[in-house]
């Protein structure tokens, strides 16, 4: 039996997105189509727990059903974006 997994990388949620800041509503509406939300948090941030809380606040303020979707959180201490880009871009 084969399974198909579709992933969408949604980066850069800004505080105030629920009110239309940045990509705002477009970004959050795109998130509503997902079955599960996986948050990738920068573990080297001065306040990674606060960063996660800010994401949750934006989701709740935009739509309660979005905030109640199944969620997972991944915390990374180092992310070398240039290395990821080089190996994943064809």
C-alpha cells in the first residue's frame, strides 16, 4: 500500500498576521487547508517557547478551528539553510 504525503513549507508568520500584517490572511488561509501543522522553531532564539506561543496566538486570533488542528513542534538548534538549498534544489 502506497501513501502520498503532501508538505507545504509556510515560513515567516509575523505577529499581527491575523489582522493582515505581511501575507497575513493569505498565509493563514493556506494553513487552513492542511490536516496537520508542524511548527519548526529556532531553538537558538532567546525565547523559543515565546515564539511558539506567538504562533498559537496568531492561529487562535485568526480562526479557532485553525488553532485546534493537530499540531507538532520541532525545535532546531542549528539550521544551515544554504546546505539544505544546495542538496534539495535540482
